[in-house]
C-alpha cells in the first residue's frame, strides 16, 4: 500500500507498509524498529507485543516523545496495562494500532511538527 507520494526532506516518514516489511523513505525494514522524525532505531528486539519489557520501553522513552504510536503488527494487539502505565505516568500519550494505521497516523503527526515516536513490531 502506497502511503506517501511526496518526499519531505525535513523528517523521516513511512512510504509503504507490507506484511513483512515497512519502507521508511526509500529503505525497506524487515525487523521491528522505532521511528522518530530525525532517526530510526533498527533491529528493535521486540517480535510481538508480549515481548515489550523495560528495555524495549526505554528505547522509546529515550527519544522523549509527546505521543507514542505502537504498531502491533498486522492486527491490533494491546500490551499489558503495566506497559501502558509506563507511558501514561510520564504524561506520554500512547495509541495502539495495526502497522498500516500506525504508519498513516505517524505520517500525519510528524507532518504537523508533533513530537511523535512510532514503534513498529514486525515478525522475526
């Protein structure tokens, strides 16, 4: 599915989402990753929502987001309440979506200049 036809130079954006890979700008990533407007953290060691732990959350928090979009894979799978609470107790909004919806939402928020971080979970 083609998501973006233009190519803004001032931030990273998702161009396409597939079942096995997500294209950021012109690079297909086939492992889970975390995406911020200015950088991507590749090979994020989370292969399903159940694998979210303190280290995985710390990777996201280090980017100092105002809002987090969690792409849980091809369908929506919510993390535990404890995981959600780690963001909420810091005043960081978190939304859980399938990867395609997460990519669309990330692209809109980043184009508006919002401090958004998206974490995409892809199967190993």
